[in-house]
């Protein structure tokens, strides 16, 4: 495939895209990927790669491991892409939730080691917040954002709050917050005609005010990190707009902890700017699946790059 930088954007997945075996085949086929996995193991002081490749699944699904696993796999796949297409440079980047930190690393704003340490800390802090203030999350299918915002408002009170956490694509939204408020919102969404309202098997309320207890510690870590201005444009989650400076990036990844992931708007922004080829770099195909539901614009191509077979298929495309 002839990758045209000006019209190609890279997407980086967030939690929910992990699976046992992720990255193993890529590392076996490409020394550049294996080197990165080894580097990550050294930085973290334990064999993250073994956990990714062999499980057990419950440990991989623990957010303190899930987040760095997805980050490392995406960067490793990007290294392979750069090796196979040395002249290619993406026109823009975007990452879903923790994937935003991956995007900032690929953009040159954040060094790999520092990004990995931040992602690991992010997972640890979110787990801590979940232990301090257990919450819930639910996927709501078939309601528009204004309707769901009203449902969340009516389900919340002065001590129990639920809010929209992820606007993934039209008709697929995740809510997050106090467990009781979330339960009321599930009932309210069904009463308003939601096709489905599905509680998620999590104990943390990501992207909600229940993350407030660890916000100061996260802010301090972000402020201490060495960030540069992105060399490749990155669309941030909070405002669905380009993060042009290091200050923009710091603000977005701090605010993101309690704010909505505006993924639908982020992808729509890229399409409006003329991007037509989207490569999901890392594990799974969640974001390419969402892409197809966000836009029916003619000529848009979505492709996953997570294992060596993906790269072979990419080379065979016209």
C-alpha cells in the first residue's frame, strides 16, 4: 500500500483492547519489536511481556498492567511500521483514553521511558481511586448524547454522581460514576428507549469525578514529566482538537482523568481535515470498528496494525 502521509492518521487503542498473546507474534517476527518489549521489561522491573504473551488473563486485565501493555504493544507496532515504511510520517495522531499518551509518545512530545512510567502510574492511581471510591460504568446503546446527559443529570444528586465517560460513536456511549447513580442512570436510559444498557465488569469509574482523590498526585506526575511540543499533530480527548504545545498536552492528559473522552468528535475532526486512511496501531480492532460507525464518508479506509500478518496485508493493498 502506498501510504500518503498527508491523508493518513494513526489511532492508538485504550483499555478493552487487551488480550492474552498480544504482541508475542510481532516480537517473534521483528527484532525491533522484541527489543522494545525487552526495554519495557527492564524499565518496569518485571516481565510485562510474559504477562502479555502468556497471561494469566485476570492479571493482564488489572488496569495497572493493562495500560502499560497496550502502550508498549502500540509503540512496538509503530516501530515495525517505521522499519517497513521508513519514508512514511503520519499526518496526525489520536489515542483513546490512555492511547492519548501513546500518541504523544509517537508525536515526539514524550520519551518512551517517561511515557511508560506515566502509563503505569496512571493505572496504579486509577486502581487506588477505585479502592477508595468504588464506582461503576455502563455501556448505553441507542441514545443520543443530549438525552443521555439528561438521564445522568436526573440520576445524580449532591453525593452520588454519574456522567458520560466515553462518547465512542453515535449510539454507543459509556457512563461512569457512583455505583448507585449509575444503576439509576441505567434504569433511566432504558426508560428513555435505549436499545441496551449494560453494566461493565469494572470497579473503577474512569473519566468521572470519582477519580478526584488521585487527581493531585496525577497532576504532579504530569507536571514533573519532560514534555515537548508535538512534532506530529495530536488530537486530544478532552476538546477533540489539536494539542499544539507541551502545555496543551499537559492540560489535556490531566483533565482527561475526570473528563469525557470525545472520541466521536475527535475522529470527525480528522475526517473534516481531510484524513481518509486510518491505521489502528496496537492490539485489536476496536477503533476501526468505531470509525465505521462514526462516518460513512466515501473513500475512508480503516486498517489494523498489531501483528506481522497485518503488515503483510497492508503491503498487499493497492
